[in-house]
């Protein structure tokens, strides 16, 4: 077996373990907050930021008002907003500061992290723990935050599927909001 094959199998197995934990309560709470929010803001740094942006794209395709915190055209977060912050360690200073500021203005803050006792987790209204291993095998086959980031992307894609049902959306309706480059 090649390292590629071993890595792929390991990543899939580990993500399945993470996502088969009982997250029903958090999923329901996040969906409820998304559906009630006037504006949704996402934030993350590095690959976590890419996961956040991927989620934002799908929310836009559902017809929601979504922004990435830090972009130049991002409006002001207020008490009718939902903020979703993603950080594996939960110790990324800019994510912690962002979450704390957003909570102060009355926004709901959802945190997705692998460490539910982190500073970022303490700043959230809802904490979504995705517990991933950082053992020697994971360091070799899924370095840095790979397991967390991949699990977060799949989790958020599952939330999109649930939102599609609840909002009576389908692929055709979403595609009509998909960016088209001529």
C-alpha cells in the first residue's frame, strides 16, 4: 500500500469517527440560528478560513446574506447576526478577538473547534467540538489540522443539506444563485 492509499484510508476512517459522535443538539441549534439570522458572518484563518468560505458560498447559494469577516465590503455585525468561527486549536488570537467583539454587540457566536476548553470555545454561544487525534500516525498521514478541517467541511456540507430540505431548496434553485463567469 502506498502512503497515498494509507493516508486516504486513515483520513476517511478518522473523519467517520469524529462525525459519528452525537452532534444532533448542536446541529439543531446551529440550523435554528442560521434560519433566524438576518446576516451570517464566517471567520477562520488558513485552511479553517477556506472551510468557512466554502460554507459561506453554499449559504449564499441558499439565498442568505453571508459575509467573511475581514473582507473589505463586510458590513457591521449586530445583534441580529450570526457569527461562525472555525479554529482547530481554538487559540488563534484573531478568531478569539473576533468572537469576543461579536458577542459584545449581541451577535450569536457558533464555534467549531477541536478543543472545547479553548479560549475561542469560551467566547461562543454554541460550541461544536470536533475531537480529532494528534498522535504520531495522524502527524504522518494527516498532518497539522487535516482531520479537523476535513471533518468541519463535511459537517458543514451536511448542515447545508439539512437547510436545503427545511428551506425547500434544491440543486436547481441553488444553481440559479451560483456564480456564472461569461
